[in-house]
C-alpha cells in the first residue's frame, strides 16, 4: 500500500507543473495589465507612453512569456511567491493573512453539511416514499435551485436587521481577541453556505444509500437474521459512504476559492474576496498564487480520497 501511495503522490508533480503552466498562460491571454489599474484614469492622459513602458519594465511585465513563467516557477520552488504589484507586500503574507478566515468558514460549513447531509439522506432512503422522504426531497430541490446569495440576504434581513441576534460584516470587531468572540460573526455565513451544501450532499447520500440497500450482500445479511439497524448502518451505510466521501473530499478545496459570493454578502475577509478584487485590478502574481494553491489543494484532496476509499472499501486492490 505504501508503494502505491508513494507512486500516486509522485505522479502529482507533473500534473502540478502542467496545470500551473496552463493557469499562467490563461492569465497571459487576459487583456490589460496591472499598470493600467495602478495609474488613476485621470492621470493616464498626463503620462507619456515611455513612462508607462518604464513602469512595465520595472515590474518585469515586458519580459518574454516563458522567461516570466520560469522566473515565477523558480521563485515558487525556492519559497518566494513574489510580491503584489499593487501594494508591494509579499504575496505569502497576504495569503496567510486571509487564508485562516476562508478555512474557518469552509471547514465549518463542510462539517455541518456533511453530518446533516448524510443523516438526512440516509433517513430519506430508509423511509423512501414517506412524508419524511418527500420533505427532504423538497428541501434538497430548494437548496440546489435557489442561489446562495438569496439565502444570504434573507438571513441578513431576518437575523441581523429585524431580530438583531447576529452581527454582520467582518470576522472580528475591534477590541475582541479570543476565538469565541468572533463565533457570532461566523454563524450566518457558515450556516448559509452549509445549507446550500447540505442539499447536495443529502441528495447524493440518498441515491448512494438506496443503491447500497439493493446490493446482494444486504439481502444476504438480512437472511442471516442480522438486526435491521445493523444491516442499514453498519453494512449499508459503510458502502454508501464511499462515493459520498469522494464528494465531500473534493468540496473542501473547491470551497477555498468558491466562497466568493458568501464572503462578499457577509463582508467576510477571506481568499474569495481577495481573489475577486485582484482579478479586477489585474494583479496577476497574486491571482496566480491563489489559483495555484487551489490546484494543489484539489490534487491533494484527490490523493487523500484514494487513501480513504481504500480504507473504507476492502474490495479495492492497490497495485
């Protein structure tokens, strides 16, 4: 098993290189550059083309594409992620400053949605065709159909404006330092994000559980007189969790860059909000690093999913 996972891990290296090149190429084909954003519109007319070219030269924007890519890759391999073109601050510091907020939001939403999604999906499958099943099915349809910003705005109006139970905006108010002080700020964005994710996990869990309960080994277990709860939750749910684990595993790295809407609705200072702002400002070194980190997160999630799947399903042979 160790040899298989070592070989699988090594195979990630060429994939990272290829994907990093494609991301860099995509940004290269994007029109405009950071200089056009850094210079205020009312001052561009006063600058000579030579002045703009000097700014581009100082930032390395006029170097050939492959030279810039190799310089960037060399810096990454040495732990140098470059500097923001807009502020001059080290990209590593910017990302590390925003990453904890996004991870906190994403992990909280992932845990809540995974537990509730598996629970609701399993109950829906066990009581197929009942009122319980119809209720969860309706909930799932609403959850995957309504845009998340709609639920976010509704939550803001009800819990922040009308009832005034929860604060809105930012991660922590000035004067508060402990972890538990900012929990009220986390409830609404994490709850809304978890609501959307629960619907998807629940529908997937229901389908997977129904498929598992129709397998031959389930009928064999029942014929042996094994209690129904053990058949459902020990034998059936264990097999049903395999595709669900794949879905959940891929959700976390996608959430890191996919919380853009929630972070903007609730003014949550995370990676998603940072990514959108720097795409608009054409701050490509910072955009590149965020996209690169997202790629690495997805590939590592794929590697860990292979490991978890092999543990959950003994039928899988590792070669």
